[in-house]
């Protein structure tokens, strides 16, 4: 039984399912580190996925679609930036408005452009980067099957997410931009006193989170399923927010937290066929990812403390 | 300056909300236009029928779209005034039903067993409005409600016969020798278990050693999850996958195309509804909801609406059945087609009773 559950596909599925969460979570991390709450990630993903898919439908080029998804994410997050940085509104309200707008706008544009609600026509997707086949039998063949299955079977954005996590983590702790970003969320007054614009720093951070949210949407639509479906992000933007907190507001932490969520989800899929062997109600299996979240949040990581000034608009005084 | 800006923002937010709700309102306009035209042309009181979707909404390419197809037919053939309200979340069921009841629509067609509790509650408040609940079960049935049930287990049995024989066969290069078939369910509820039970029984009736692996997405509209479950099933050796999971099924189709497996659709003939799926679409288990909905609306027009009853449609009544093999028509061996016909005859004659639960 264990050999049916612990397979290369289990870990490959974990990586696949973690990717959209991780991209959005890192976006959330950057945004919140600058002192701006971004609960609009769900909506940003949806907007990115829609415009990305629309571009692929029009041009046939998946990579152009990814680019447009990122730009669309940046554009919609600019709305959030204007509201929360310049106008100093409640950032949760602005984020909620974007989530509602995204759901309505994508549904409306589907009717307008494609004449029907629901799901778009299928689009060509981004293909796996490598295409290695099986190699030999015996022990080495088995080792290769694992390495190939777990690490080398993925599409480009799955790898990109890992590099983005490492890259932004490094930048956050080893560059001037990173230092300022962290200071923006902890003590914006200090940044201001040092002669650095708080508004500009926060704008850049919000736009970066929009880009990553758009990329997360592109992963779902252009890489994973090859269609856009209304509301198909299914709360992933909110799980990404949880992953950000759970990863203690660091990019690598966010990635690892997303990986844990992805793994828990992949594990419950693998456990489901054993409903009859493990005598538990079926709901138990669907519950696994959420139980893991609660247990880890409550027991393992301890108290998570966010940036001191997150959600507080900065008033130049 | 600040006050001015915050005013602008308020206007922007208000506009956002307006745009956010446009899809719900978009359906309203044509209906209103029609209302005025019918008033101008004839004095006759027409039937105003309306539909409330479940959370998958229109465009799910199966359940809700089929119901709407019945409405469109009623609109063009019977001249009935029609309207649809989509439910974005389960919290929309009650306001949607109330809004339509207040606007004078009757019958109100609520699609999905998830709406059954809401229908039971609202039908008391609006005794003059007729309600139809697709997949709803009532005991006793309120006197202004028709509960429509389907014997999905019977149709799924036929799908199981096809899958159970196909996985042993070699008519397609994607069929392997592992003797494993897969089932993808939406929410793990008795209704979907009924699909699974029929499917398993059908497969085992022709292939006793077949292994049926069943996975549930826990959702009707998570297409990415539907694909993951498909990939997982294929990894476990499944070469024919039957999905009864609403919009998730489209993801399973993509998994089949990517990793090489055959797919059996649900509710509608999904060969026609899921674009570019012909290369994997073996057949579909059809629930002829559109026919039933049309018949009930016609009954309303004719004045013999069977209020206060449960209407159950099985293989015998033509409520369920298998779609054509389409692109696989010439590949599927005659022996499989004969086995399906035989199973169908046996169920209709009562020689075979299909289980409703596992």
C-alpha cells in the first residue's frame, strides 16, 4: 500500500499544486513587507489568467499569454496601489473591491468576447521543459525514474517559481532595495527621514505583487489546464495569503509553506483510493490539507509576527 | 485635496461594484424588452419560467447548461418567457429564488440537490408559485413542488460496461493491460456515489477482476483539481476514466489528452460541449435534463403540471442513456456495442437491478 502512495507522482503533484500558491504567496510577502495588505491576490490571479488566456486565444502564443497575464496583474494591482498608498483607504476594502471586480469583469468579458459564460475554448499550453524517457531497469533505473518524475517532469513556471523564491529572498536580505522594503513595513517614518520616498517604495512592492499574482494566474490557465474558467482560482489567492503568514513573511518561507499545502493536497489524492482499507469517513481525506494547515500554524511555527506597520497608511508629517 | 480624492475613490468603488454585478443583470434586459413586446402584441397571459443555477453556473457544459437548453427550447417552441439567475455561492440560492418568485415567475427550476432545502423553505412562503427541483428528493412532496430524479446509476452502469470491456480490449493504443479504470467524482455525496455505484457494478458485470479507482475533487468547479485527479488515476494505471464532477471534468479531459487515456463524459454529450475533446471522448452518460425540463414547462403551459409529485426518469423512461461513440464509432468492437445493448435491455426488463449505493 505504501508503495502505491509514496510515488514520484506524489511529489511531482505537490510541486505542481504548490506553484500557483507559491507565486501568489511571494507576491503577498513583498507587498506586506512594504506595509500594504494585499487580499486582492485572488482577483489578481483571476485577471491575469483571463487576459493571459485571451491573448493565447488571439495569438496562439503561450509565452505572449504569460507576458500579458503579468502585465494585467500589474495593471489591476495599480488600482490597489492608488487606493492604499495615495488615497490611504482601508486596504482590506480596496482588496475586496478588486476581488469582486475580477470575478465580475472576467465573467462579463467572457460574455462580451466569446458569447458564453463558463469556460473558454482550450488553448495551447506551455510544455514540460525536459522530455526524458525511462532509462534502464534495476536500481539505477528506479533512481532515474524518481529523479525524472519528481524534478524533471515540470513546465517552465514550476521552475521559475523556485528561482523567484530564492532570488527575491536573497534580494530581500542582501540588497538596498530589500533593506528599504523591510523598513517600509516596520518603520516607514525612518525610511522617509532617510530621504527615501515611502509612496514610491510601496508602489513598486504592490506592482511586483501584481506581477507575481498574474504569473500565478498564468500558471493555472496557460500551464496547468489550458482553459480559463470563471472563478477557477477557487480560493487559491487566500490560501496563498495563509502561506505567506505561515512562511513568516519571507519568500523562501512562503514557497515552503505552499509546498506543504501542495503536498498535503497531493497526499489526500493518493490516500483516497484506500478509503476501504483505512476505515475513516471520506470527508477525512478532503480535510487533510486543512488539518495540516491548522496543526502547523498552531503547533509547529509558533507565533507569527508580521511587519509592524502592515495595513497602516503612511501619512507624511 | 484629500476629501476630493476620497470622493473620487468612493465613486470608483461604487462603479467597481456595479461592474461586478453586471453578469447577473445582463440577463435581465432582454426579458424586460420581451415583456413589453408581448404586452403590446397579445393580451394572453404567458408562462414565465425561470431557472436558478447551482454554484457551477451556466457554462459548466453539463448540468446547468442542459437545464438551460430545455428553457431555450421552451422559449422558441412554446413562446414561454424565460430568465436565469446564476448562484455564485450557496448563499445566493435563497435571494435568487425569492427575487424570481416575487417577480411572478412560475415554475421556478432549481438545478441541483444542494437547492433542495432552500426550495423546501421558500415554497411555503410562495404557495402560488410552482417549483421544480432537478435532483431534488422530497418526502412528502410539497403541493407546489415537483421533484425530478434520475436513475443515474442505470446510465452509469452502461458506462461501466463500456469501460470494463474497453480496458481489457486493445482497440486503441492508449488502452493498457493493467485492468484498472478510474472514476472522478465531484463532492462526495450520495448522488455522486450513485454514479460510482452504477459504474462499478456495470464494469464488474462484464469484467469481474477490474479494479475501479474512485477519487473525489470535493468541488464542482475546480478544473485544476480535476486534472490532478486524472493524472493521479493515470499514474495508477487507469486507461478509461469516467468523471461525474461538473466543471472539474474538463480538467480530467486535459489529463487524458496529456498522458494518454480515454474519457467518459457526464450529463450532456460532452463530445459536443467540451471543445477539442474528440480524441479521448469515448462516450458520455447522458442525463436528458433538457427534455424533462421542456416537458415540465410544456405541462405548465397545457395546465397539467404534476404538482406535488416526484418524477423519476430511468433508462426505461429515456431519462438517462449513453451518447454515441462519435470518433470511436468505427474503433469500438461490435462485441462492446452488443454488451451495452444487452445490459440496457436487462435493466429495462428488470432482469438486472442496478445498485444505488456502494
